[in-house]
């Protein structure tokens, strides 16, 4: 949950920086920080979901199939986040704020899907 709060704060600061300081080094620094933090969050969830998938393999059917379906949903959302992150890396300031908002939504969805997958595996 800390990473969500951090991303929300960074997103807000980034929007302000891009809106009021276009083309300035501070806006670029905020963007770079947001990208680094988002990359770290996605990497963290990749490791978590890999661990969760190993635990799901030990479940009996049909619980295993249900858990794996939820894990697959998390992986799909992570892939969506990675694509959006790549778009963000190359975006100009005018497009950056919109992409950042989309990425924020994807990350929030990712975290919800991950929580659902954890529940399907029986908690961690």
C-alpha cells in the first residue's frame, strides 16, 4: 500500500510540475522519478506474483485453476502497465500527464487484482 500512496503523491507532483513548468528540468526529473518508482513497483509485483504462482501450484483442483486464472489476470495487467510505461518514457510533456493518469489506474487495478489472487491462494 505504501507504493500506491507514493505513486499517487508522485503523480500529483508530476502533474503540477508538467502543468506549471513545461520544458523545465524539474518536470523531467519528476517524470524520471515517477518512471523509476513505477518500474520498481512493477518489478516488485512480478516477483510477488511469481511466488504466488508457485504456491498456487500446490493447491488442489478446482482451487488451483481459480487461483491461476486470477494470477493470469495480474500478469495481463502487469503487461498492460509495462506497455503504458514504455509509452510514458517517450512521451512529450503534453501527453505525459494523460499517460501518467492511465498508468496510475493500471497500477491501482494491478494491486486489486493481486489482492484477489492472494485471497484465491489462501493468503500469504
